[in-house]
C-alpha cells in the first residue's frame, strides 16, 4: 500500500466532502444474526462513562437533516434496485444467538456480530437500514481509526480478500450507494469509497471483497464492503457499519439471491437481555402474525424504506388533524432514535398529550429536541396509549416504554419530535420500534409489524 498516495487522495476526498452535503445515509430459508443495542450495559461495546443523552439526540437531529438531504437531492438520479424479483432459495438452517442491550455508549443504535475473511473473525457492526454500503475499519489504518472493542480487521490475514479496481461496475455503483463519487488511487488502480453521515462522521477506504460469515457454519463468498483506512466520528466502539437499504451494494441486496429479498428484526429494550434478533430470509416473515402496510416506492430515493402513516390515536381517540396533514414522505429507520412527525401532526399530539398528562404530572423543561417533558419516572407514570396506524391497517400500539424516554432521573419526555422545515419528512425511529417484530418484505414491497416482544 502506498501510504503517501492514499493520504493525498483522502485529503482530496475530505476537501470535496466539505464542499457538499453529507450522505446518510414457498420453502425459503432464513438465517438469524445476533442483534445488540450499542448502548447495552451487558454489551461488549460497553463504556463505563455513558455519553449524555443530549449528545445522542443532537446527532439524531443531524441524522434527520441528512435523510432530508438524501431524499431531496436525488430527484434527478435513477436507482438500480431490484424489486418483486423471483428468488431461488437454497438456504441453510436458521441460527440465532443472544442480544445485549443497555445505555453505555449513548448512540441509540444497534449492532450485529458478523464474520469477515477466511478464517473468519467476528466484529460488532452497527445495523443501519438507512445506509447501503457496509464498511469495517481495516489495518493498517493508513490515516485514522477510532477505538473499537474488537481487534482491527487485517485483510492481509484473509486468504479470500481482494480490493476492487476502478474499472469494475461495483465501483461505478458507489455514487448511488453513498452519494459520493468514487475515486481512483492512481498508483494501484484501486477503487476508493467515501461514506459520510449527517453528524460529520465518515469512513474512507478501499472498495473490497471477502468471505462473509453469518454464523460459524454459514459462509458466503464475494461480499462487497468498504475496507476503511480513515474512519472518524461518532461510531461508538463498533468496528463498522452494516447497510441494509435497498441499493444493490447493501448486504440484504447481496444476499437476496440465496435467502430471498426479505429480512426482519426485533430491537430489544434496554433492560431486556438476549431477546433481539436480525433474521435474513423470507421464512422470517412467517414466524409471527405480521400485519402489513405497502412499502412505498414512488419516491425518487428508492434505497430507503418508505411507508404511509395514515392516523394517530391517543387514548383511543384520533388526533384532530386532517388526513392530508400526514402526507409527507415517511421513512422507517433503524438508525434514527426519536420519531419525527409533520409539524401540524406533532402539535396536535403534543397538545392532546399535555392535556392528559398535566392532570397528574408537573411540566418539566425541554430537553434537547424533546419539548414535551414532565416530572416523574417512566417506571411509575400512567401513560395514555398512542397508536400509529399505517395504510392498509397495520399499526404500532405503543407501550409506555415506546412513548416516553427518561432523559434524567425524575424527568421524562414524550419520545417524538416535530419535523419542521421547508421539506418535511416523517421518520419512524427505533425507540418506537423497540420490542416489535418488524418485517421488510422487499420482494413484495411491504412492511409488517407484530407485537408481543422479541421472542
């Protein structure tokens, strides 16, 4: 590796990046992966000094800005995803392992353990349905690597590793997957990717190919990912990112020919150990009584997972807003913590929620992006049910743990925020998804929900 050449190239990439907005980014078988909350007190990623929640919420707001940019900046861009395709399934027996949740890193996201290389080494990777390209920190970390719990991945120790050249079609696909142009290292001809995120975090390195292990007994060759040589920002102590969006370089797209173009997950609560999962494969949709809503694909940004929120009820009564007020682009996203609602819908929910809660609890000051707060503990508060109803009748009947978040001892806030600005978007965040099984049936363009916990 030519260190000087890569350093010069990364400097050029950073200058180009600073000049543009960031990217944010039937006998079918199924395979199950470990799913961890990166904030988990029982997680191997744990940190004894938890980051303030306000910092995580500030990054959450940057995530929303980046998602808004991703949607509005792609009106002239065509997407090469494959929908409604017929799949020949060969899959193995499913595998499942425990999950560890908690609050030690303050990122509000989740990770999976996947193996890379031959022989396989396993790494904790953040799960992101809003990103396409997967990447991992790689030796020799020519520029920079953040601290991680696992040893750094050493591509030279894998007998199946190879970097891809600039002339490959996969290199040409990077612009669509990352919103950043690929670059070519002149001396070696290697394809260089840039994956950047709304909070100024980024990974830059070589587009690569290697064996992917979903379990010790299930290995898949030729997995495309980024081998990061400059990885900076707020990734906690994870080794990298797993992209599950619909663009063809994402992990789900790469595995669809074997398992089927579908996956499901259940994000565990912070106090529930061993119950979360990520399941790849069409049979994962048969494990629970899912109620489905259409996966909207008319948006110009077809890599994200859109659905249509049709109504919200509070304590059994619909909010007093016109149906047209819900009609903004709405995404379901594992990488956003707090759900965002159109401003008029949020204002109606806020007024109605305060009217009920203020009868028993004193108002508390706003906390970061959360402006509907009360004095009291989540464990003891009596909370009216909120129900999110989607097109076709699928719904999320939220529990108190989905509705509120205790931001400080004795201060609890409504875990929703307003999506203000000229280009409003809605987002169903991971706080509202916790303990629900969520199905992504990409082949049949539908998203499903099932209550009952991550069992």
